[in-house]
């Protein structure tokens, strides 16, 4: 931790466990998510000095079946005791209303890898269906498409900033 901070690098830590949708994860954690507990979060922050805390409140890595049910009450209780920005792992599949509410509850970062990876894969598949092409052509437009998706969510995140 001190090495990262010495270089001006903030550190993210995770307490609780955000499950995934893959087979290995379900076999190793058959009970499902291990939610973040308030006192554990507080002790973890005090012991480690992390700058951001990833919390487990009902999201999953990958795509979730159905609508995610987030435990905002748990998040609010953690926020009362822990005064650092929160991170959500497993943001794909959340609604805009859920994003906004998470921001209201102190979430500064929402990981969105699955949706970006799916966007990238769809573009690559479309490129490969066109014709025989070079390696560079196979990846053409993939970065542009992913960037466009990122911009949509960045613009949405400005909603909170514009309200302050």
C-alpha cells in the first residue's frame, strides 16, 4: 500500500465477494454472493488504508439473469461508517435508475467490462463475416464501437456532476 501511495497511485480494495456467472465460480461459492458487512468494511479500511472500496451488494460479474436486486440499505449503512468512495463490480445489466441511485449512495466507479467485451465481440464477429481480411481489418471499428459505448455511460455519469 505504501509503495502505491508513494507513487501517487490510489488503491482499490474489495471486501465481501462478488460472484460470477461462470461454472468455476458457482462451484467454488455455491451459496452465492458474500455481502459486504459494515464492521468488516470499517476494519478493512482502517487496517489497509485503501482509497476506494469495492462492495458486494447484489451485483455479479458477467450477466445476471433477471433484474439485479441491490441492497441499498446495506450500502447506506456502510457509507455511514466508511467515508471513502465505493466501487461496484459487475455493473453490466444495471438500469440507468440503479446507476443513478448508486452514485447517490457514494459509488464513484462502476465496472462495466462484460458489456464492453460483448460489444467488442459483436463487432469482431461482424467484421469476420464480411470477407477474407487482414488481421488489422478484423479489428477495425472494434475500438470505435467500444469507445462509443463508453462515451454513452460517461455522459450519463455527468448527470450527477451537473446536479452538484
